[in-house]
C-alpha cells in the first residue's frame, strides 16, 4: 500500500516524492517507463568518459533562492556562464545579440548608445504587444538580424513560420546593448557538480521512496494499491487523447566523439541557415571536464508521433484550444495531481518546474494539516 503513485521521474515527480516522503512520512512509488531516473535531465558518461546530456543540453539557471537552497541539499554546484555562438554567413557571431554582435555587424568599435540608435532605426513598429514570434523579434532588432539569427532557426525547430508561433518562443532570447554575452540572464547559473543523475539519486534515496523503471504507470497502477497519484506525463495521453493529440516537437541526437580536447569555440553553436541540424552542443565546455577527447552532439528537430519523446509543446492558437479542454478534465479528476511541463502543456524551465513542485507540495501539506 502506497500513499502516492508518482508517474514520471523527472524534476516534478522527484521533487514531490522527496518532499512527501521526507517531510510528511508518505510512502511513494515512483514509476517511469524509461530505464533511468531524471527524465530529460538524465546525464551519463559515454564510452569515451565524457559526461553528456542524453536528451539535449540542460542549462540550469534560476533567480529563486528557494530553488537553489532546495536542490543544494542534494548537490554541490559547478558555476558556469553559458556561452553560445551562431554560425551565419560563413562566420561565428556572438549570440544572443549584444554590443559585440553589433560591432561584428558594422565592422568597427561602437558604444551602447550607437547600438541603441541603430536598433531604433531598424525596429519595425507594431501596434501593442507582439502577437507572434516574428513581431517579437523585428520590433526589437528589425529584419536583417531577424533573418540572420531567428527566422530559419525557428522554422527548423518548429516546422512553423515564426509568425505562426506565440511571441514567447523567440521572445525568450534577450537582446542586449552591453557586452554581456551570456546566453542566459539569471543571476545563478550552474550545473550539478557530479551531474544531474547523481543529484536525482540523492533526491530519491529516502527509504520512503521506491522506484520502478521500465514500466508504464498504468501497468503498475493495476498491480498496487495507492491513495493519490502525481502525474507528470503528457496530459492528452492520460485522457487517452479523447480531445485529439496535442502537438509536440521531438528531437533526434547525433553524438560524435572526437580525438581532441575541444571541437568548437563554445558549448553551443547555432546553425540557423546551414545544415539540417539546429545546433551542435559540446557540453564539456560547461561541465569543466578535463579530458583529451570530446563529444559533440548534433541536434535535429523532428516531427512528433506517438512512441517518440515529446520535448516541446507547440505554442500556437490551435494547441491552446485543445489544451484548454484537457485542463478542464484535469481539474475535475479526483485523486490526481497534474504537475510539470507535459502535464501542464507549457515550456517551463527546470527551475520553474522545481518551484511548481515545491508549491504543490506546500498546498498538499497545508491541506493535510487542516484536515488533521
């Protein structure tokens, strides 16, 4: 007999299982259809000894001290500023767009004020807030930089024109008029010092937690008794796609080990206008491993179909309409808590998922206290 069956062993499921077991003394059975813990954040050492992120790079960052303090119970941190370049027109460009990028474009040293004046000339005026990703970019930097860095990258990644996607897709990328060339803006940027998998092992090491891998949660649910369920998988799958399939994008990864210390000048190089892949990731730049060899991963976006991994919810009007109907079913479902990126059909960062799970635990604990 378990108090909770937790479907999914990524951040949402692991955080809730850990909190329920360690703080409320609940017995939790965590089930994942994959053969490992950690969800998409799972990392492992490949045959060459390089620590790689199996499901694409996971750049942890946050402005939440609560999230830092919580995860810090289970890991030391390796601090890093994530650096990204973009390959376009036969050269590497600083990315996200910053003053260094502007100097590359104009071909001479410049000031923040000069860049600001240029952007004001290049910007495309729009009425009100951006309605889509194309407007989100051209209203800040104009057409030339949009086409150099954003337009075709977005088309490859999503198989949709930026004008068809929510403004948040491209709006997540900062535009800076200073020399801050970090990919991300959050004050805390780091990776678990021994990797994500080690951190998850410690989170799930409580004696009140049992983990079953390689099985579907429905199969396990039919074999055991439990009071409540935490569900972190695709919300449409939970309801047997009764309102149709929600659209996702998936990814295919092509790793290659190379007999030299580093392959490229940054951990990530985007290829907006060349090749079938969107980017090459060399995570060793971020992990700080000292090895004479390196492993790169070419990342190809792909169409999603059942049986593949659903990585990215597609933020467009049609998908929002479908999800609204599933959200109504989820709210009405008794004894099941839906939490996480797939269950909420939204592209959350890792720290946002952790914060969501901590908030959900606080709600559960408060309800338990009130009932007592």
